[in-house]
């Protein structure tokens, strides 16, 4: 039986077709792509409620089995890839690495029967021979076709130069050792795998979302979370996905999601708690993932478009991604094509800049409101019966301690701590009544309302829930033998709760003269 064209709607894709679709996406050797899978297609639609009526799936069948398809979405007169604004790359879904001209020709014909007159596909990979074949099929079918290089991909073809790949991994491991030494003397590190023979995926997704909320990306919107959760659940059914979580001192610090589709490893997403940026948890976890993947090396590492330091360490190749615009000539729409094309190229950038400007203005307004709120200033007099009995020790702000303070404030480095407070004095306080804290005493005393100089405790970092901040100040006042002023943010409670504690638990080794030997920082936990 020969080829047959058909156009499906999303609801026409039953579990059998979905499995066949995913088999095509994962079975193309080094062209396998999770962004071409039904798992990704369905996840995007689940996140974009109400989009189904505008989606069509032109497909080519052989013996009632799909051999080629390309899901599209209609936006007015224009057709785009179904995940156009949710993914950096698109390609036709085929059942073989080498595309057949007859299959792609019939696929283009089926697009026309589905009503496609004007088509934009963004991010077609030049390294895939299907891209050249698709452009040729569009032109053969009479479409006026324009091709532009807009972005680049990031791939490492492991089989091209295995020695260079292994050299990159050794370099990555070396760069991570110094980062691990910032952590292992003070806190235990553990990497746990969820999904793909690890612990239940749902547990890992919940931790991943919590870390994402504390990352520079912030909490995801409901639609984005729904998309991610659907993708991970469907990929887990196929055995493609692994989600790994790094904990430091028992606290979730970083998460990484990656897929393995046949010969292709796809590094999907890494998040880390931005408060712990000084300890480089994302880099440490990235190294662990790469060393784990190396135990069963893929043919190709797909690191997706976009630049970051992780990708730079692996010496990626950057083949171009093409934007293809195709339209049927003639008709009334041809007259408005130049204006619509201009808007398509320029309005999204203007809209993005406007949105970023609004975000900046909103964040600036929040900061001004916060800074405008007057602080609480509590005058603390030393002496017997002050109520702050406990052990007080002035401590030297070592680099390790500065890093801990950087975690408290979400600063990027120990240097940022010393530049902000170069001469302030630090105290460690253990209260007899329970609780402990770090206190920062201003280097220079400020005059009070009567003109007398009064030392100010500008910050109390509670290390245990239930720590009474006033008692900490009283203990410091007794230690220094002078009246101090405790400065607290307006509305802050004098008794610390769990929510007031730093992102990392306190480690007594931060005060020790020498660090304790740490456990193997790459130890992992699998069920």
C-alpha cells in the first residue's frame, strides 16, 4: 500500500498514534528530538488551554502507520509550529534519519489541504537533512519561500571526537573540585535521582518547583508548571527522563532535568536556589550529571539553543537554526504581506522590551516602598538582669563565614560581603534560654537623638527557630559593655520563626580553625 495523506485534530491522536509518534521522534539516531515528540506536543496544549481548535496535524501514513507529520497552529491567516512560542526549535517528525522526498512532498500537499497558505517555521536545524528536504518540497509545491539564519543550536557530537569530549569532562570535573571544597567541609551533599529507575518522579517535581521558585527565574506561572509536569509525566512513561536534585545540608539546592532518547542526551533545564549562588550548586550538579551520562556515552549531546557557562565548558558546536517563511503567491493577502511581515519581525521585540521595562518599574517601586518603611530601633542597655544571658564570642569573618553570610543575603560572592561591610564586627551568640544567632555590630557608632554615640546592631541572623532577637542584642551589649541600638525592619517579629532562618543550616565547623573532612561530594541516592 502506498502513501496516504491525512489531517488530524489533537483529539484524533489516540494512545497508539501517540506511541508511534514518540517512536519516530526518538528513533532518528542523532536527529532524535524531545521537541518533536507527542509528549512535548501534548504538554504544550495542556499548558495552553483552548488552543486545540486552532491546531491541525498534517500527516503521511504508510499502511495506516505514520511516517511523517508536522503539527501546526493557525494564528489568523498565519500558520506556525504548534509549539512556536514554547520551544526554540522545530522539525518535521519522520520515521527515518534520511528524509524521503516523496514523504515530505505529500506532507506539504497535506498542509495545503489543511488550509495552509502562509507558513512560518522558526528554528529548523541545518544539521538535519530533513530541513533542506522540507524547504525543497515547499518550493516544489509553489510556495514563495524565504530562509534566514536567526539563531544557533548547541550540540556536542560525541562520536566525532571522543577524546576531546572526555577531555572536556575532565576539565569540568577539575573546575568543580574547588567549588565542592567550599561545601563539603561544612555540609553534607547528596544527589538523588527521580524517574527512570530512581525515586517516584512526582516527589522530584515538587522539589524542582520549590527550587525554581527560589531561582533567578522565579516561580513558574500555572500554565508553565502544567506544561512541565505533563511533559515530565509522559516522558517518564517512555523511560526518557531523569530528574536529579542536589541537597546541601539537607536543603534542596539545585535541580536538573535531562532526557535520553536513543543516541541523544538532551540537557533540558537546570535551576538552583539563587541564595546559594556563592556555593555554585548548579555547577556542582551539572558536573555530576555529565559524569553520570558518561557511564553510557550518547552519540550526541543536545544542549538546546542559548548560551551559559555550562555549555562553554563542553566546547559545543553551534550549527545554525533557520527561520523559514513560505506563502502562496497571489490573492488579496499578498497586498498586506509586507506590513504583516514587518509586524511579525519587529512587534515581538518591542513587546518584550515594554514588558521588561514594566517589570523593572514594578520592582523599583517595591524597593522604594520597602526602603521608605521606617526601621524599628530598640535601645538596649547592658548590665546584670538585662535578660540576654549566654555565650558571646566575637568572630573573625573568614572566607567560609563570609560565604555563609552571602547565602543569608543572596549575594554572589564572599567579596560582595566584605565590600558591603568591610569593618563591621561579627558576634556568635548562644543563649542560655535557647536559640543562637549571628549579630553584626556597626563599625562606627551613630549619634542618637541626644547626640550621644550609640553602637548599632544592624543585623541579627537567627540560626534556630525561637531565637529571641532582643535577648541576642542584650547579650552583645553586655559583651561590649555599652548601650547598643538594635535595628529591626518595620513589622519584623522579635522571635525568629522557621521562615526567618537562612537557606542553609548553621555549621559549627564555620567557627572551627580547620575544616572537617567531608564525605564524597558526588555521593548519590537511588531507589
